[in-house]
C-alpha cells in the first residue's frame, strides 16, 4: 500500500533548506518567483523540452516521470542517461552546491528508478550551472536512509498541517517566499508569546 499523502520529490530540497518553506509550498500551495527561481527556470529550458537524444554513446532522456509506491514518492527526473544496463540520473541546478539538498533529491530519484525498472542505480550526478561543474553523487546506504527519514518528516508535516517557526536567519534573504513568510514578524510574535506564557501566566515555571 502506498503511504499517504504522496510526497513530491521536489519537497525534499525545500524541506532540507527550510521546513517552513516546504510547508508553505507543499502544504499551503504558496509560491512566488525571485531572481533565483527565474534563473533556475531559464536554466531548465533544454531539460524541460522533453527532447531525447543520443550523446556520446548514451541515450539521454529528459523530463522523465518518476514514482515509488513503496515510499509514496512522485516527481520527475531532469535527465536520465542510459548506457546498456546502466541508469544514471542527472539533476540540474542553476547555482552552486548548498549542503546535501541536491544529493538527497537526486538519491530519491534513484530510489524511484530502482523500483520502477528493477535495477540498481548506484551513482548519479548534479550539474551546477554556477561553476559549470558536474559532480558525481554515490547513493550510499547512509544517504538512502537520510532520504527516507526526510520523506517521513515531510509526510508528518503534511498530515499535521503544522507550519514550523520561521528560522529568521541568512537563508531568509535568499528565499522566494520571504514576503509570504515574514520571518521577522513571526519570530517577534513567538518571543512575545513565550514571554506572556512564562512571565505573565507563569507557564514556564
């Protein structure tokens, strides 16, 4: 039986970057573009064309739908390279590397491909448009476990409908949802609420 609700693979990157961002996008349906998202859309034009071709002995498939019934995942691979029995997913990012976010998203794609095709997918790659570098990612047991734990956390978040507290740190300046999230306002509200609970009502003692 497929776990419900089904989690979008793209939610993994959003959750790792900021759980509140993930809740706003995938729970509340909030979206807004900024310079980063517009640049990403432009960088994906070729990938999003869905045109397949053969390059240097490999079949390059673009915009491939993905799913995993066992994990309750759905999404799309930017590129899947096929050479013989080797399956190699490739994720395209317009900027630079930020922690494990892209690795986890790519690993989730590999888990879907393994289930869909009944093959082993041990390695993939992330193309970073900023430095124009292709970085190989090995899907280790540790990385796979991390993907599954993140998926469970996202599903719990969707089920509860909880909106996490705003982090109000350096990430917020780069977030496309800055004006929806209002991290400065919400963090002040939380401090006032905490003060009222502890100092006024004595709930903190």
